[in-house]
C-alpha cells in the first residue's frame, strides 16, 4: 500500500518502545550469552549460532553473514517489507500514535492502515462469535450441543483444550455470520469479504457465509492473532475440511497451525513435529506433547519448514503423516520440498508412520503420551523411510521388482553428498539386495557404485571403498591442504591499516569516554581514514553529532543511516557489534587508541617519506640547491618521525590482531 511519509516523532517513539529481544525472539531461538543473546541466523543457513542480539544496544549482528541492524531493519529484511510498513506494524504492536509529515495525509494513511488492522479486528470478533455459538447458541441449542459433543466425545477433548485453541462453531444458515457482522456490528460487507468470511452470490446481489454448520478452528499467526479459519464438518460431508481463502493476512504456504502454541515447546525439546491435521496437533498438545504444529491441508513447503526450524537449534524435524496412501504421498512431497536441505544435513529429517495406519488423534485415544514419545524416538531417518517405501510390497526374487528397486535406490544414493553417509547407505542397500546372502554383498556394492558413478568422477566415489592405507594417505593430504588454507595473521601494511581503522572506529562507538581523545588525536596529527568506507562512516558520525555522549544514542542514530545508505553502511555494519576478542581489546582502550592512531600516522608519514625522497632524488642539487635541501630536510624529518613512532608505540599493532 502507498504510505505517506511518517513524522520523525513517530519513528523515534517506535524505536524507543521496541524491545529488539522481544521482536527477534518471535523468529529466532535466543540463548543467553553474557549480557547478550545468541542464536542461529535467520538470514543464512548455519549449524553453529553466530547471530548476536544486544538488548542494551537494541541491535543484532551476525558474525557469519554480517547482517546487522535494529528491530526495524530485522523485520524489513526478514519479511521483505518497506520501512514505513514495518514502522507502522511496530507502532500498532507497541501502541504508538502515528503521525505523518503532512496533516492532510493522515486520513488517507489511517484508511490504508486500517485495512490490516480492521481485518485483524473482524477476524477476532468472528472467533468470539464462533466460540459463543459453540457454548451458547440460543437460536438453535440442539445443533450447538451436537458441535460441543463432537469435540468432547468424538474428539475426546477437554474443556480447557477447547478454550485454549479457541474452537467454535459456525451455525447453520446462509447469512448468520453476515447478519451479525454487517447488520449488527456494522462492518462493511467488502471488508468482511476480504477477511474470507463471506462470499458474493454468483447470481443476484448479496453475500452468503463461507462457513456453515462446521466446527471452527482459528488459525493464528506467531503472535497469536487470528488470521483465518479451518472448518470441519461433523459428519462425512465433503469437503471435510475447509480453509479460509488467501487474504491480506493469511497465506497457507507460509503458515503453520499451532506454531504460536508450539514455539516454546519446540525450543525446549529442540525438535519439531509436523502432523497433517488440526485435531492431530490439538490432541497431542492436550497430552502434553507441545512441540507439534500442523500443515494446512497442502504439501509442506520450504517456507513452512524454515519457519518452524527457527525455533530448533538442532534442526530436527519429524513428519508424522498418515500411513495411508495419501499420507505417504504427502510425506514424499514434503521430502521433495526440503530434499536439498536434508541431503546437505541442514535438516535432521525423520518420518513417523503410526502402526495400523492411525493418525495421531486416533492413536492417542487408546495410547499414552509416553507411547507416542517412544514412536518419535524410534522414527527412522528419511532415507531409511524412503528405502522402506522403495522395497515395500516388492519381491526381490523377481527380476522385474529387483531391477526397479535397484534403480530407485541408485536414484536416492546419487544425491548423498556426505561420503560417510553415502558409504553407509550403499552398504545398507547392498545388504537388502543380497537377500541375506553375505557372499553377494561385495558384488551388490560394486553394482550400485557402477550405476551411481555413471556420469560422475568414478575416482571420487570408489575412493570411499578403498583400502585403509589409501584412506590414511588421503586423510594426511587433506590435513595438509587444510593447513595451507588456514588464514594467517595479517602482516602487510594495508591489512593492518584496515584493521587498525576499524578497531579505532569500534572504540569510538562503544567507549564514549574515548571519543574526545580520538577526535583530538585525529585533529592534532591531521589524520584521516584511508579506506573509503571508513571515511564515509566517520563523516556520518560527525554529521550526527561530534559531541554526542550516550553510546546507545549514537549507535541508534547511525543505524538509521544504515537504512538510508544501505550499500555504503553494509561495509561497516560489523563495527556495531563486538566479538569476544574485540571486547577484551576495549578493556585496554587507551593503549589501543595510541596503537591504532600510531599505525594510521605511520602509514601517512611513510607515504610522505617516499614522496619527498622521490622528489629529492629527482632534483639537481647544483641547479636547485635550496629546493634540493628542502626535500632532503622533509624526507629526513619524516624518517626521524617514523623512527620515533616505532619507539613510542607501547606494543606492536600486530599483537592486537
């Protein structure tokens, strides 16, 4: 939507009220690490947490991909939304009054803003209406009673669970909800239609309710706000389940049912369980298994997987789909969507099929939560499950079945990049194809390798089954190469200068007491930052305020410049955060200031020395004796100052790095 320019007061008020930990923890599992928090970066795939959040500075920084910013920048990058939209969302969340630069634009702004806000409101009111209809429907108490009986008797849900998930009932009738929202509550019919609650009649004028005579399940976002509904018939009418259409708020492919209830459980257990149905998830939560979410009747998408894995450090994901053909197909589709992540080991994917073809809801009606936990513990890895599916109902003694199974196995094995994993599964498949005859295993291994290496570098694959001696030699070479690739300490002038300038800027940012000292030294010695991005950053500091005292105020103001000059500031975004080594350096900030400025001055004087020396060598002392003498005095003076600098430095700059 087109949003007018926001008044700076609104932006500043939002920034002052926003809690960056609160915002980011909705998307990332954060663990306390000293005074800051650490988690897995949502902007790139990683296994070791390098994403740091500082509540004191209201900033985040990733030491892996160098993503950095404040809460506004985080939401802009993650949700791909504009600055104004993000600020407005935060303003609503933290109840900040919105002002624009031009008063005449306020009415238009509020009209545009109100669409999402009113959709949330209409859906919340509708959820309450459905809940009221479930528990107390004066118009048709017998129907309401059957809906409640369906939940308590057929689904065996407790009252507490029904209320926790906000379950309700859509009454019989073509315009029951329409009359309540449009005629009684005076919501505009087009707005209610945009919420996905009513539909226009195909013939004639008017609307009719989208959900009728169904048990209603609110679908909520990560903050617990209702964004849509799922409706379930109480009989065998088709379709059994009906979801809200795609709306401004609701996107099925990017939403998971019960994630708002499950995110804490996923973080605590460090694994996520995905089931197919609403009532599977609800039943599991009722039994205390609270790390469960449900897909929304569509194939599990990569976006949904990434969404749920934000809360799981180990990236362990268990798909518990039905064991029937439809459930198996759904599992296959889900595996296909995330196969790349699974093959790379970025997702620890397991597949659980409950015995006797039951879904989780049915299983729990006759089993305990401990029984289900045991099933989860014994769930096979996705490759084992797929191999089981490949061999299911096949007679390997029959040539046709043997060939088909072998070809499907090869297709699976070809995509495994990790050599240890590949070795294991090649041997495992060879054992299956050998039908218990151990003498045939080496032959089956060779046959599988021959098919796998078709079109590949055979040496790459065959070396994995070579002798111990070859393996030992390869490992030794690998270690040698690894040593060669190990980065060495910076020992050249440009590298030292870059790190010295960066460290000096970090001290200026994070040590307010050192700011006047740094400014004085730079001015007295006529020093400038040599690297263009450091010069640009220093100009931003001076433009904001050369005398600003509070550390957090300066950093916050500079973060605003990151939004304005995204390309330029991205080169220095890492300066806003401190790693452990740099934090230690700040404990001896005065010495570091002298060392870094000495490095900068030395580079400057080294250039002057070479310049004057070259001029002196090019000057004829007989033709221009005075000029020759002045160049000599200049380069000799610079040489003496260089020697003095080396003597005065309290410790080597190289030691800093």
